[in-house]
C-alpha cells in the first residue's frame, strides 16, 4: 500500500519545477525582441557616429587661416621695390590649398590710380566686400556702360558672362575681400598666380599682348576687345 501511494511532497516539487521552467521560457522569449531592438539601436548609433566622424574629415585644408598662411603676390607692380598703382593680392583659399572647398577667398589692395582692364568670366561668380578706400565699379546694363562709386561696406556681385572692372579713385589703397565660385583650377586665382610676382621681386614683362590675352582666357578671364572707331 505504501509503495503504490504517491508522495504529495514529490508531486508538489515537480509542479513547482514545471511552473518555473514555463515562466523562465516565456521571459526569455519576451526579452528576445527587446535584445534584438537594443542591438539594432547600438548598431545604428555606431553607424551614425561613423558618418559624423567621416563628415568632419571630408574637406581638406586649414579651418583657420592666418595672414601668414596667405600667399602674397604683387600684381602689375611699378617696379621691383615699388607696388605703385598695382595690386597686393593675398590668397587665403584656392584649389591648391583647399581643393574640396566650394569657393576661393582672397584679399586685394589696389594702389592709388590703379585699375583692372575690363573683362568677364564665363564660369566664375565673384562676390566682393569693400573694406576701405574709394573707387568706381564698371558694369554693363543692356550693353550700356555704367560707373558706380563704391566704398567701405559696399558689396559687389558679378555673375558669369558680365563685363566688369574697377578703379581706385581715392588717395589711399582700395581694399576688398572677394570670393570666387567655383573654386576651380584654371580660374581667376590661377591667372593672378601666373602673372603675379612675390613682393619686391622683379616684375616679368616677357608676354606679348596676344600671349597675355591667351593666358587670361585659359584661366577664365576674357579681356573685353577695344572698339575700333
């Protein structure tokens, strides 16, 4: 009789083990989606961090550029030791120093009595801000030549294909900073680098008028033809 009788304690213990096993199994199943979501979230954060890290290092070139970093050139100086009515160009950003930048950036000081020949750019936009001095900007509206006085605080925008120039009409250098868009090779800044010289260096006058015009055109600076009366 005792051998055939079931032990209540054993039955109770077995039931408790079964209940614990079922509960644990349910808990693991419930946690699996959460773990999967957590893994996806962690992966997403890692990918996002990687993307941001790459964007920080996409563009090359210095972020902070000092005057000592700028390339200084004399443009059409009067002689080796005198700039005269020529221009002092300081190039801060160009295709060489910042190849991935969208625009170039420079500072220009045009000497007293100085002027640039009338010209246009087929591909380049220019945005200039005048820092000091007084001058005249030459532009064209409906093929009519127009002269506008400019001074400190004035902004000058030139679209591709527009004939333009400027002159220093004051008694001090006419200073401006300007951006060139796009920041492309064989552009305006490359032209200045080819015709300019380092300060207090003997200017070069070896180019003929035809060679000078070709060099200018090859760097997106097209000189306006003189009218023959």
